C-alpha cells in the first residue's frame, strides 16, 4: 500500500533485543519475538525515572504562561502519540481522531454537568465511551487504506462535529455555545484535584504528565509485544500476513481502538483542564493541526508526536493572535514531509546516530 | 418540494461537479488526493472578485480567473507533483494539505478577512420564468455552464488524442510511459485543467455565495465526499455523485432542516456500506 | 489418483468478465508428491494457483483439503489448517528481520522445529538482517521457508525459480524435491522452467488457454503427441 512509514521503526536503541547466548542456541525461538522480561523491566525503570523527573517540571518552569504551554502540549501530545502509533504501526493516516478526543470531552462535560456524575466516574465513562466509539467507527473504516481511510475518518469526525452543532440537540451539547463543565458540588474533586486546581497549569501538570508517561509506556509495550509484531507484518505486507495464517482485520481494528483510546484520554484531560467544551474539539481545524503536529514531530519515534504537539502549542501562543499560525503550520508540514521524513525527532535521532558512528570511527582509527 | 428547490439542488450539484471532476482527474493520474483543491476554488473566487473590482466585466473574469488558476496548477505540478512522484501518494497528499493552509492565509493577507459581495452581470441578474416558476437567472447560468463543461470534458476525454493519453496514463502510468506517452506532459495538462476547473467553479460561486475566507475549507470536505462516493479517480462517477449530492442535500434542507448538515456524511456512509468502492467502482 | 490425495480440486474455473482464465481444471495430489503445472504464458498457471490458494474466488468448482470442502474458506483459515503458498513475486516482510518473521509465522502455525527449516534453507547467517537488506535469492528462500513452516499438508509454490539464475534455480528445485519427500508434503509447483519440472516432479499437468492439455507421469506427458505438438514441440 502507499503509506508513509518508509522509515523502519527506530525504537530506543538501548532495548534492541540482543541474542542471549546464556546456554540457549542462536536459533532459539524465544529470543526476539514478544516481550522479554529483561527488556520490559528496563523499559519500566526508564519510564519510572522519566515519570518522577517530569513531576519537577513546575519547579523548573516558573512562568505560568510556559507552564500552560507545557500542560496543553502534553494533553494534545497524548492524542498525537495515539495518531502516530496508528501511522507507524499500521501505516494509516487518520484525520478523524477528533471524534474520540471531542467525543470523550463531551462525554465528561455531559456526564458531570447534565447527569450530576462525579468527575472521576464521568472521566471513566468518557474514556470507555470514546474507545467504544473508536471500535464502532473502526469496524467500518479499517478495511480501507491510504486516502480512502484518511477521508473516511475525516468524514466520521466531521459528521460528529455536525451533530454537536445541531440545534435539535442544543439542550445536550449547547450547539455552538458549547458546555461549561459544572461539577455536582463545589467540594467534588477529581482524584483529589478541585476544579480550580485542574484549571491551574502547575497543579494540573502531574495528572497530565502521569497520563502521558503511562500511555507512552503502554504503547511501547504494545509495540514490542507479539501483537505489535503482527501489526508490523500486516503493515509491511497485508496479503502475506493473511497467507501466513493471520486474520488481518482484527489486529488493525485493535490498533485503531488503542489509538482512539489515547485520543479519548487526551479529550478527557482537555475537558478537565479547560472546564469548557465547544464544537471546536471536534473541528476540522483540530483534526488537521493534531495530524500536522504528529507528522512534524515525527511518528517513527514513539514520543515524537508529543514533542510536535508541544511545539504546536508554543507556536499557537506565538502566532495565533496575528493569524499567521496557519501559514507557518502549512510551511512546517510541507518542509517536514519533503525534507524530514522522520519529522523533527527523526532528524535529531539520525544526526545523533551519525555523530556516534563518526566518533566510533575516529576511536577505531586512533586505536589502529 | 418545488421546482425552485430542485433547481437550487442542481445549481449546487453543478458547482460540485466542476470541482470534483478536476479533483478526480488529478487523482486518476497522479494518485494524489489534492487537498488544496478547496483553496484553489477560493483563489478562483478571489481572482474573480479582484478582476471585477478592477473594472473587468464578469464575463471576462470567467476566463481570466480559470487561466490564473491554470498557472497556479502548473506551479503545483512543476513544483510539487512532478518532483515528488517517487514518494508515497499519501505524503504528496499531506503536502497539498500544507499548500492549502498557505494559500488560505495568503488570501487573507492580500484581501483581508471580510466577506466581499460580487455582483452578477446585468444580463443575468434578474429572474427567468421556468415552467411557471420565477427563478434567478444567474443560477440557471451556473447549471448551464456546468453541464456544458461536463459534456465538453467527457467528449474531450473520449475523443481527443490528449484525452486518450490521459485515460491510458490514469489506467496504468508505467505501461503508458513505456508505450511512449509523455506522462509528465499529460500530468501537466491534467493539473492545469484541474486548477482551471477549480477557478471556474470559484468564479461561478462568487456572485452566488459571495467570497470569504473559509469558503474553500467548507466546500473541500463536501467535494472529498463527492469524489469518494463517486469512486475515487472516476470522473464520470464524481459528476454523477455531485449531482446526486446536490439534490439530496436540498431535499434534506426541505424535509429534514434540523439535520440537513448531516446529509453528505450519511450519503457517504450509506454508499460505502452498500458499495465500498463508490458508485463507479474504482478501487479505493 | 486415489482417495489418498490430500489436495483434490475438481472443475476449478476462474472467469474475469468474458475471459475464462482457468477452465474446469481437475487436480489431485497425494502426500509426498510433487505435482508440476506447466504451460505457455497466459495458460492460466498463476490464476490456477490463486484459485487453489483462495486468493481469488472460484467461478465454479470445488477445492478439498484432506477431504474437507474449503472452497469458501478464507486464506488465513487455510493456512492454519494445512495449506500454504509462496509467491511468484517474492512476498516477505521487508522491514522485519529474517528471524522475527520466521518466528512469527512459526508461532502462528505451531511449528516446533523451526531450526530445521532455517537449516534447510541455510539462513542461519542472515537471521538478524532485515529482509530488505538480503539478496533476492535469499528473499526467495525466506518466502518458501515461510510456506513450509508449521508442517502444512499442501504447499503451493508459484514459480519458485523466478528471478533466480539458472544455477540457483536448479538448486532450488532439487531442494524443493527433497523437502517434499522428507516432510511428506503434497506440493503443487507452477514453473516456467519446463526441464526443471520434468526433472523433479512426480506428476505433471500441462495447461493451455486455461484447459488441461495433458496430465500424468512425466514420461507419459512427455510422450503425449498433443503436448509435443502444442507445447514441447517448439522447445525440444
């Protein structure tokens, strides 16, 4: 199929499986496929260190403006790494993840404001609902690839946008006015955070950061698991995967659902932080911008899209007022696709690798 | 539903027909969904606005704006499509997405954020009596121009030498190249033509809807749906789907006004469930 | 052929519009038998392969695997139930290492002894290279090795020699012959290389314009006057 990921998945170089020669033969079939305990453990340690280190970010960034940029970037980043996961693992470019992002944001807003649910159960409901929506839409669109897939996801996302703006559902969604998220009482908290805390970037930060690290680690695990290998096989050669005994529909649907779950989590975080949900969360603008952030950040590396999302939020603050954001987004997308196939992060990793082989070569030369 | 409403549906369908046939032609040849097509349409409308503002007659604008867009099309082909033809199609599609954003913003930087009315020429500004219904003459003009254009395009594709080359190259680019068809030249013709058609649609739309930033994006989604419903890459399918969508949309406005915005999406989903490759049945 | 055939197909027909690519072809292959299918270009060899393997839906006819009607079964089901195939245009997983893809297919098809397959195709030295980085001949070997994983009862090999040098092709055919006997697999081999087919196959079917021209032991087919006139005559 004609899809983007021409670059081979470049995972963290420290976790490339090395044949374990401790008594096992080189052909041992347990070596490279699936999750090895040692690799998982190492990943878990890295994730834990990153998680703890990240909690100190509010101490480093004293400006509340930049803290806000970081927090918003992380929230969008969770959706972006979901989009990137699908692009990298299944070769599918989606313009419809706003359906799950916006769907779950509305889910939270409606459940708290209209049904009087606590924010915690509303959040759970919204994430599960968004993921189920991804399963339902995925079941219809996952057979298509390339432009067909891109346009079907776009159509479903925009259909949902159109639904949210209907005057006939105004009492539920507020149509173009949106919904101001109201908790059942002032004393209700979300995991100990009051509505005011959630609105403050530095108190909201730990929640967003933990979600990002947990989601990224989970996606990393999935990517390295047998399921991830199956997905790669299907992406590389769908027909051969079928002729190797694999049902290719369900794994692709699974990847889509996982990716939709990421967008749902991001949508809930957005609604918690902003306490306001409008049709913009389902809009074409967000669909396009989150995809551009994913591509500019680079999805051949798991967290690349999250970095793209932070860059996007920063650019939004800087150029949003003058209206030139669109211009720069367009230029960034063109430059990234034409000249930086792995996005910004892919480019950086490539330079580091080049540097490493260069220095290794020099050492080699000095020795001899 | 009265005759005026049917004619409204036809007028909308006619505009979509012009736009989507250009999009389908480019897709057929280059395999790329051109996301900047909506922006080209908008640019056409602004060219028409500028031309009439400069004192040119609307009739002249109807020629000048498509010519201008043909030049923009040539720039797209030479600057992007040709250079990127070895890249995956979806990457090129993403580049056109970026181009659309740039064009959208450049338009605002030149002409501002406001909505500008464009008046229809005097000769067609009134109403015409169609089987007892008074109907705006200008909208009849849109329908007539679109149908004439569609007929001309189909005849040209069927009967001319260039048309034969376009059909051959769309069917199998590699073999056509071996058979001595200059695919690059054919592609230049097709992308220029696609641009010119978008410009024509934009010019025709200018007096109908007035020109404003955002007109490109809102129609882009509808046109994409038309092309998918018609069967990606099929010009005939796209034309049929455009008329169908125009009529169904107007029917929705009349019978289900509260949910009419959902009509294109509903049509898309129904068609794809019933026939995944679209009406004309080319592979997605 | 008797009832011992593990693959049995009757009246296999494939139509593309008005064109009949495969016209009521019968075939029956017993375990350990290597059955060659030859014919000039456009005889319908590849279409026949696609029909047997489930890549295309039959317009008419039946395919039985171990007596069970699998005509309507999907390819993934066929693979896990004992029917595998390789492809004329090499079909591997390019970005994955040789090891990863072989192990993946082995796990899916419950192969206990992957090492012997790796050894049979001498792939040991290339296990940790991505398939895109190894030579075409090795990619062919990976393709065919993947088809043999999981002890399938029936293996359909679509021009395994395509794109290989004469020498490589001869070695590949001998190899397939040996593996077929060793693993007791019923194999159908579509091949361009007529001499190779006559050298290694137990039975041969000659197709022409989608129809069976002759079928039987190599010696019988070689002696068949129709075959000589229509096909071999020009080559012998």
